[in-house]
C-alpha cells in the first residue's frame, strides 16, 4: 500500500511501479494521506480496505506524510518502508512521529521502538523537488547539533549516546560545507555530490542521531529551545501553514545561542544563514516581538526543554528575541 502526498506520489509513482515489476511485490493502491499528521487522519486511513489488506506500507513524501504512515504502521502492526521525496527533515529515518491537531497546532510526540525497515532515496527526485524544502531542511538539521550539544551538557554518556552526541556535529559541519552549493544544484535540478551529501545529512544522519540520543527514553537529548520556539509559535492561527518548520527552527537556533550566552557562535551562524537565505531576524521570519511574548508561556513548558542543563524562562527568550529584531 502506497500512502503519501499527492505531489510526492506523482513524482515517485512510475519509478515505484517499475521497481516492483516482475517481482512478488504488488502495489494495491496509491492513497493520499491527507493534510496534517493527526490521530484522526491515521484513524481514517486505518479503516480503508486496501490499507487493511496490505502486508506492508510504502510511505512516500515529506515529514507529515511519513509520520502519518508510522502511526498507521504501529496501530495495524504492518512494517513500513520510507521513500522521502524531499530533503527537509529526518522523518524518513527517525523513530518518531510529530502529531498535530486538526487545526494545525502541535499535539504530541509519539516514539516508536523501530524506524523504517529501509529508506529509499532517489537523488533525481530530490534534485527536482522545490528548493524551499532543502532550504528548510538545512535549518532543521543543523539545529540537531546545537540542541543535542546543550541537552547532553554535563551528562555522563554511555556508548551509544556518546556516539549520537559526537555524530550530531556532522549535522552542522556537513551542511556548512555543502549547503550553499546543494541549494544551487537543487535550483538547477542537478544531481551533484554536494546535493547528495546534504540530502544524506538531512534525511539520514539526523535520524540516526535522534535515535541514538534517545534510545532508552530515560534521558532524551533531542530537544531544545529551537524546536520549543517553533512549537510555541504554532499556537498562532495559521502559523504552521505559512512557515516551513526548518526555517523557523533555524531562527530558533540563533535564539538558543543567545540564551546560552554564545554571541560569537550566534554571529557565525547568522553569517552562514545569510549565504543560504535563512532568517537572521524576527522581521525576516515575519513575526513580531508581541507574538513571541504571546507564545512564550507555551515555549517554556514544551517537552523539548524537559531535559536541559538549566531552566529557560520567558524573560530569557524575550531578551534574546529583542536582540534579533
């Protein structure tokens, strides 16, 4: 059963059909997942006869489509395979679903014991995808390094968590080296080494880090202020529809660094953001200080800050936001 976004399935449909031709695999149907990754959406899909009939699920598309398929997979106890058609996040390789309410506001994190059985990445499909998704993916991915680095600060790490923390640095370094060229190649629809390195970093490295630093779920180092900032702003009507997740998170990293007292690193990241067009101010993000203030109560209560080396307050967020006007 193929479940995914309409545009994603259109891009992958023929290649999927050709791939299973003359094999024991039969594609029963192609079904559009919906609009948001919600419990209600997953519930509707789980009642469809072709979904119930299928032995496995092919999750095709971006983060919300793949995350929805994860919910269906766990509920129906069917294995899923992911086919990311954009390089915007690590949903294809991670063992987590980010669930929203029907109105688009954040609802829940759902952790799984296993990730996809296999991740299939077609470089040509990624190269021909709209540039904005790779652009947002760069911001979402380098955030992994900064958030993990702070969340794990001062901890005695076992082997696999230490591996995850050290690997997280690749999420930043790889994109600093390849991000700008990858975006140019994506805009031209060219499959290049820079594009593939960036895509692998966004889709795979971040997912592996995510699972390693949260493997036993007793101390999850994945969270941080950059994501708490995004989910807090999702309380603004229509915000999630008008803003790409990774673009907001990229700005959230600047906020995170100022709250952490690392102004020099914040400036270095701002310089990089300018080279790839990611936001360096609230104005660039299209958000006012009053709107941030409206959402700070939700930000400081966000699950992403549950394991942090210090308490983040509303005033700390607002003070950093003022410096980024």
